C-alpha cells in the first residue's frame, strides 16, 4: 500500500494530460473525438476491465489518476459514468452474461450508464421507480448522468441489473438544463422497453455507488488543483495598487489554507483509491467516506475562491472559472453529499448518534 | 416644516394636480416643481430643504399616484443626483436633476475598468482637452443599464504625470455621443445584467465636466459613499429573506431533512436573524441621527449569508440542485433572487462579494476606518500615474 | 422597543465603568469591597427588584448594560448569580414569602445563589439530586456558580425553591479548582440542613435559567469587546518587520470579521434584553436562543484571537488575556451551550429535526 | 552498509559492551564511539555516514539498552547538533556532540526576544568583541529547559550598522557563565514550561562562535529548518490522538451526546483522519527521498485540529468542562496533552499556533515558498538595524 503515485500512474497521467491539452479546452463540447481518443488510444474506457475481456486490468488507483486529470479540465467525457460506475456495476454480474458488453465497453465501442439519479447516496440508494414484467421494463429515472451519451442503460432492478439498449423504441433520454454544463443530467423514460435482466451480487448497487464516490473524490481533487493553480497564476500577474494582487497577505493566507486542504485531499484520495484497489473492506468503506466528506467541500471551496479572487472577470461567462464552480457544486451532491458520507462514519467509525 | 405643514402642502398639490386626470409624466414634473420629489433636496431642485426623514411621509401620502419607477432611476437617484447636487454648477443642476428624477433620462455609472477594479484610482480611460471639448478614449466595464441610459457618470484621466489620485476628472458622459459603444457582458448565470462600454474619440463639451479638473477622485468619493449607503440601507428590507424561503422548503419537504442539514440550517437561521437585528439597529441609529460604522459591515454580512445560504439550498435539494432554470443569453435588468431557482441564487450570490466593492476592500475599510488599524505600506504614493506598474 | 442604549442606560454604564476602573483590574480578587460598592453605592444588587422591596425596579435592559461592563473587566462579583439568577428565581415566588430576603438582596446585605450546576440548560434543567423531608434537605449539587460567596442558597425542589442559609451546620460549600478563575464554581453538600420551602410559578426554574442565559449574552458581548479593543490596541503599537503588526492585511481582515460578529452580538443582546424587559413571551424565547447561539461563540472567538494575536505575551499568566479566554470558555458552557440554544430554535422557529 | 552489516556491527558492539553489566553512561559513550549513536552522522562523530533511514533498525536492535532520554536532549538533538555539524569547527564537533548525545550536557535555544518574535532577525541582544571574548547583553524568552542546560545556542547582534539579517552572529552560550540569569515564565496553564533568560555582561570566548561573524542568520536557518522538520515529523506519531481520546469519551458516555456535538465530532474525526493520512503520505515521500512541501503545512494542520478538538471537548464535558486540574505554579518539562484534563488541553493547545513559528508566519511561508506568491513590500530592506522602528 502506498499513498504516492507509482511510475506507471505518472505515465498514465502524462498521457491523459497531453491528450487533453491537445484536443480540448475547458468548456469545449466533445464532438465524439475526444472520448474516442481517450477511450481507445489511451485505453481509459477499459481501465477497470480485466485483460481477458480486452481491458487493461488496472485498478482504482489508475482510474483515480485519470479522474484527477479529467477534473482539471472539466472534460465532458463519460469516464466516470461509463468506465467507472457502469463498468463496476457490470463487474458485479456474472461474466458469462455481461462479458460481451464489457468487451465492447473496453474498447470504447459501446458506452454505458448506470440509470440512477446522480445524487444517489451509496448509503440509501433510492429504489428506481421502474416496473419489470418478464423482459419488458417501464418507468422514469430523473437526473441520470451520462445517459445522454450512452448506448446502453443499466437499470437497477430487484433481481440485479436490467440491460436496456438506448436506441430501443421504448427508451427516451431527455437531457435537462443542468447546473453543470460539462456533465449534463438527463431524464430516462422507459415505456415497455426490452430489457435483459442479469443477476448481480447482493449489495452490488450500493458497492458500485460507493466505489464511484471514492473515485469521484479524485475528480474533485483535480478541480481543486486547477482552481488553486489558476488563481495563484492570476494573482501573480494581476496588478492593483501598483503591487501584484498576490502579494496581499489576506489573500496569501487564504490560499495557503486552501493549499493545505488540497494537500489533505490528495492524501485522502490516494488512500481511498488504494483501499478500493485492494478490494472491498471495512477500511475501504471508511476511506471512501473520509475522502468524500473532505474532498467534496474542498473542490467547492477552491472553485468559490477562484471566482472571488479573480474579481469581476471570474463572474463572466468568458472565463472558465464558472465551469469549475458548477462542476464542483454538482459533484458535491453527486453520489452522496459530504454530510451523507460523514453520517456514514457514525457507524463505520463507531461514533454513535444521540439516542 | 412639521408633519402637518407637509400634509397641507401635499394636499394642496393634489388639489391642483389630480393624479387620475393628469398625464403621468406631467404629474411627475409638477411634483418635482412643487418640491415634493425629494423633500431633502433644496427648493427649486425638486425639494423643500427638509430633513431626510420627512421623505417617507411624502411618499406615503402620494402612494398610488404616478410613479417614477425606482428600479430604472436607481443609479441616477443613488449616485448621480447626490454628486451633481454637491459638485454641479447651477446650470447642471437645473438641466439634469428633473429628468433624472422623473425617469425621462436614465443614468449609468462609468467607473470600473478591466485594469482598475478595486484600485479604481488607477483607471486608464483618457480625456484630452481640445478647445471647449474633451476627447475620451478607453474602456469601462460592469456598467448596468448602459444600453438604456441617456447619461453616464464618468471618471477619466486628464493628467497622467501626477500621482494617480490627482490626475482624474469627473464628467457626465453623453451616452448618445458618437464613439460610445455598449456591449452586453454575459455572466456566469448565463444572462447579461451589465455591459462593457467602449469609448472611442468621444467628444464631451466642457459643460459636462463635474467639479474641477483633477478633482475627480474627490468628486467620485461622494458617488461611492452614496453607493454603499444605498447598498447597506436597502438590505434586508422585504419580509421574505433567502433563509426564510429555504426554511419554508424545509418545512414543506420533510424527506429532504438530515441531521447534517438541520444543524447547518439552524446556524443559517441564527445568522439571518442576527443580520436582521443588525440592520434594524442600524436603521434606528440612522433615524436617531447617529449613523454608526455598522453600515460598512452590512454588505459584508449580506454577501456571506447569501452565499452560504444559497450553497446550502443547492445541497438540500439534491437531484433538483443539479438542475438550472435557464442558460439563455439575454439582457436582464436586475437580480431576482427569490423568484428564480436555487442554482441561479447560488451563482448570482457569488457577485455579492464583488460588485459595489469587494469584500476584501470592505474588510480593509472596516479595519482602517472603523478599528483604526494602520494602513499597509503604499508603493504607489507620490509616483506619477504613468510610471506605475500595470 | 429599541435596540439602542437609552440615556439612563448610558449613565448607568458610565457609573459602573468608572467604579470598576477605580476599584479593580482584571484578575484582581474582590476582598468584598468591590461588590459592596457596586451593590450598594450604585445599587446594582437590587436592579431587578421592585421599588416597593427596596430595589431599583429596573429591567433586563439595565441589567444587560451592567453585565457588559462586568464582562469587560471579568470582575469577580456575584451580579449574574445573585442579582440576576437568584433574584429572578425569587421573583417567581410569592412576595409574602420571600419579600424579606429580596429586601436584603436589594441593598446588598445578603447574597444568594441558585443552587444548580452552572452548565444547566434552560431547555432540560437537570433535576437536582436532593431529598426534602419536612423542612430538612440533603443532597449534593456540583459546579454551582456564586455559591462560594452566597449566604443564602436557593435549591430547586419539586414544590418550588428551598431557601437554605449557607451558614447552616448541614451546609458545606466547597469551591472547586475552576477553569474560570474569576468565577469559581463550588460543590454544595446538604446534610440535613434546615430549609424553608417556598412555592414558585410552574416552569419558574426554566424561565429563570433562560432569563439568565439571555443576560449572560451581554456579559459575553463585554468580553468580546474588551478582547477586540485590547488586540487592536496591541497591534497598533507592536512593531515587527519594521511595521506595526496591525498593518498586516491578514490580521486586519480577521479583526474586521471579528468586529462584524461583535456588531451582530450587540444587536442580538439588545434584542434579548429588550424582549426580556417586555415580559416572557414566545419572541423573548427566540431572542434569548438567538443571542446565546451567537454570543457564546463570539466571546470565545474574540478571546482566542486575542491570545493568538498577542503572540507569546498572550500565552503568559502575567497578561490578562487568559482571564478572558477562561471566562469566555466557561460562559459558553454556562446556562446552555450555543448548540443547546440553536437546538431550541428547531421548535421555537419551526425548523423541525429529521424524523 | 546493508542491513546485515548493520546487524553484525550492533551484535559485535553488544558483545563487547554487555548492557546488563556496563555503567549506563559508559555504555552510551561507547555506543557513540562505535558510530551507533546517530548512524547518519559522519564516522568519528557518533555515526557511520549511513542514510538516515538506517537509524530505526539500529534503535530497534538496541531497544532495552541504556537510553539517552530523548525528551531531555530533544533541543540538542533536533537543533544544536545539526547546526554544529554544518557550521562547527572540528574542535567544536569533537567537544560538543558526544556529551550532547549521551545527555550529559543538556542544550537550550536562545533565539526569541520580547521584541523579536516572528521577526527574529530584528533581535536586539548585543555581542561586543573584547579581545578573544564577546560580551553579551540582552534578554531572551521562551527558552525551554534553560535551567537544566549546560549550553545554549544563541543569536546576537554584532553589527547594528548593517541591515538586520547581516549583523547577526551565532554563538554557543555557556549557561553556567556569570551574568546568565534564568527565570521561569508562567503560562496560561498555570505552570512554567519556558524561561526568560537575562544575559548581563556574559563573557563568551570566541571559540564558542559558530560560523562566521555576521553570518548568524544563515546559520540560524539550519537550526530553524531542523526545528520545523522535528515538529512536522514528530506529529501524529502515537496511535492515540486527541480526537481518538475524545471519541472514546463519546463512546463511553452516551448521556453527553447531542446532534450538534455529533455533527461536529464527525467533522473533527474526518479532519483528524485526513491529517493522519497527510502525515503518512509525507513520511512516504521522505522515505522515497522526495520531501514534499507538505512538511510546511503539517504544523498548521496540527495546531488547528488540536485547538478545535480541545475546544470541542471542554464543551462536550459541560459541568466537568468548568473545572481545571491544577493551577499551581511549578516548572514542567513538557506537554502532557493526553495525560491531563480537558481544560489543560484547551489552554495548552493555544500555544501550538505560536511556538516554533506562528501559524501566520507559516502561512506566509507556504504562500511564498510553496505557492510562489510574491512577497509583501518590505520596508526594512537595506535599512541599518539601528535605524529600524521598534
């Protein structure tokens, strides 16, 4: 176990960072080329999929590094939703039943989404309001992330997962005006759509959401890092009162405190990724809850400071700061709020609530 | 003039100008001429030279009569008018104040620049004398209502060879003059409340200068002081507050409640109540003629509470917090905190600690002017503006 | 109703402030002369006692002003414990039964203490562990404030108040080593002491504690004001890096924020005092809870900043800052913590807790 | 030298010096001479010139043998020794390091002054050359262990006519010399961990100068860097932490629980865990030979957490939080955070953000050295020390 980045992880980071620098910039839409390049050329789509199914057989540690970089660029790609959440849900099912799909996901031929509200808490996932009768599924699921670009929807049902093709005539996916314009949520309507039901391990949905939450912390870390870096860069250049604004002590102290929060976030993220890479255990649960309780607020704090300390320019649509603010705020809600994760520690760390 | 005399005066005015039959604009002009516009202004300029606290009585007595649309004239009323009154020539007062008050001529403020925000005195917009005229070149930003305005209050640099505070002159800018270009500025909420104003070879007659050449910084202080009073005084006016609205959501939707959110809501509610009481005490002080330094703090409190509360609300709403009401790019005239959705409140409240003086600048002001703490070492004192780093 | 100070209140403040400046300094013990002078010469002992019983017939508003000044000097006098808490408890009893005692209190001939733990919350006062049989009382009450200097103890019992003479052979009052050295708490042991039981209005104990809590906020305001003033004064004088330390922006911003908290505290205190002066109502309850929820933390924050910003000297016994820190921290616990008062607002302001 | 060689060396040493029969001080001296004191020091000076990460193995192999009392020698070990090693003459190294390590001679630090705290370089203690000696006059403060010490590391001003950083010289102060007076300094906890040290006409031989005349500020940087490493590295060592202890109280005493306290405890627990992980990651970086800038931040984190947690604990305990264990004025050698009561922890933790560099100074350091933000305008640069305002 290590809280540092391995050499392989550093290489993966460099590859992702170079590609992102080359092909996109904050706020740019993806015409499909970006995800294709990431998914296939670097192979991030199959990072968590075993080698025998065409994936890289890597672990949460490597996925975390990719998410840091995606957070740094608020890139509009379905890595978290397809390659982490949906993939993890599928890995809890019988390989014989979902192996084909995983193989397609691994090479980026297919993109999936776990059809749950993005705000679902791993500690009390809302039962989706769907009805299954034989191989036909109906219902509505609101605020699903990644559904707009998925060709396969995985709908949690009592028996496990319902695998539904997004182009089924009974499926309507309606993107909704979203706070986070770089990761739009959608309403999924199922009207007697064809579904293939595959069984999963018990608790698979909760575990998938917790796994995703633990990795989301790394995206939050990336957001916070970009916000700190860009703020420091701006304050070094911006002059007011014939001094660089970054020489004013009150701002320096605030940024020093923010840096400390981020240092803590990095340690917590590495710990969560490392624990998740070692399998699903009590200490992994604690690590996820700690990382989410800390990092969600750190990303929001960093983005808020970024907007404030950029002054007026940070309030404009033209400057990218707002993209990070919106992503950070949406991420704070996604997969459990910091409060939900703290609350989970009442049990996990034996800190009982008042009777 | 006591309350009875005021009542009589209003009654006499109404007897002469029946609001039901008089043209609304004629009614407003007549009200101005009767000294019943702003009674604390001097006679002949829309007032009666009365104390400021007589105004509410007049407004109350004239409720229901034609209105001058306070939103449209806010900047004219709150910033331009007190400055013109303090520094304008007799001709300027006669020319500008009446149509300003009636709303016939809307005003905007041309102060901030991309390179001069908190450090307004470092502004770079140039005004060069050319006979009886000034030629103005530069760029202003964060100008609300520029596209609706007839006039703008403008600060420009007339002497780059002296230290920054000393080379500024204050003008009234003709917004219809050739060379004035107004472009909407889109904000993080998606809409454009403000504008950028580009000034290219704009010719302003010397009649439009307000105050002495080089005295613009002092003139601008009157404007800025009135701006802060306007922001501070207008704070928790309405009964419905952001926290009050969140509390209603809390009461109506028990399924959203968690202990984490509950504890935070209780703190917010206490902070909101403390802010309300602080504002109430400040208004009592003002009414008693002792305007305490608390005024400088109200905007800080307001920004902090709004930002915390709106951030809390987005989190409280979960699924719905991920949504937004409308990103379309359009002009908007104001801030509808309570009428729009949580996401808008969250984003718009971010501006509360920037617009009209950043919270950082306000903390400096509190520390130095209220607490008497020493100022920081100044590196721009006594340096000609043209030699300052920018 | 007004949130300002009246002229009479300003005069009372000036009298108390002059006397305190003349006769004491922070940390000085009271050999009895200070309380005697305050109680009799200025008449603060009988401030809340009706004129017909020899008091000043004043209200919570005036008592609040006295407490602000006592907070500013952390004066070791039993005003809060005797002239506020005990007096208020007695005023809820039948005047015929306690009139004599109130008359003695009014002129400072007698000093009383309400024998409850100083940390008692008005929202859940702990039933004192005492047994009464006819006119004899036994039991123990821990951490009672003001008992060490009281000659009369008022012990809450089921029927109302047991009035017990402190010099009764069955009474032992043992001062305990206390965090707040300027207001020591004591253990009260009652071993078959003689008691006179007087009936009180129902809920009188809760109301007395809430009344005391509402006024304690003004003591906390006074503490915070002294801490801010002395810190500002020090930072204007202290030079480091060839500049007054008070010219460093990070410190200026912290003190500006602290000042704002104190401005809010003043408004909240005035409101609580004014509401309490107007009688016991729902809005008085809200005002007390708001004042305590805010002011307890403000005093602690001010005292902590005072110690920190004085640097090393603030950590020494010799400098008075620590007296304020200890008083502020003890006051935070006294008569309900800020959290207790916030919790009360769940009911009072209709902000219900999760089911 | 690999682990096996180290093991052999220790075994050979133990074979020659049976800890059961050797006098404890003789044993320590022999251990030093065998190079097994601090193996990362050079041969002949108690070490073997090995990498620092070999030390734990040696300590482990020698566990149970006579000990040099790490508490007593902490300042010598953590601050004096690295400085002597870096700047001392051969004679000084030979003279001072052995008795320092064995604990025969205790060291203290004479840096801070009443007028020079955060701005240490403004120090006013004077050292004036007199032949082969220096005569020292001044006052130092916050000196722990001064009354037990044989030697002190001292910075004094030898040239008041040059800017403050350039006129300082570093000395080893003979604490037994005439004119050295040590007075205990009582703290808000009631006890005296520290002293004031008055230096009046103290004569120090020039042999006791460490480094060049006027180079004392640079020499002191070595000391201060090692102090911060010592504070940062020694942080959340033990398994039992302040928050862990509070959590135990929470578990054992359900009657203390409220939702307010519960939510705050959960936050504290998360912060404590994040700090633990930050420290663990920092140690991994150090072990890998990449000491990250995180080190500068550990002390800040530690102070903040300790202060919050200890304040929380007093509130949690209510009645008991009003009590204190002992106000008696006595000397104490250290900080027993976990062994004493909540009130002590609350008061003592206040020092965590002052001692060894205030949190304000540490934030400056992080902002400038880690984030690369520009320094503030300096008003004391290039000004002779004697002309500075004080």
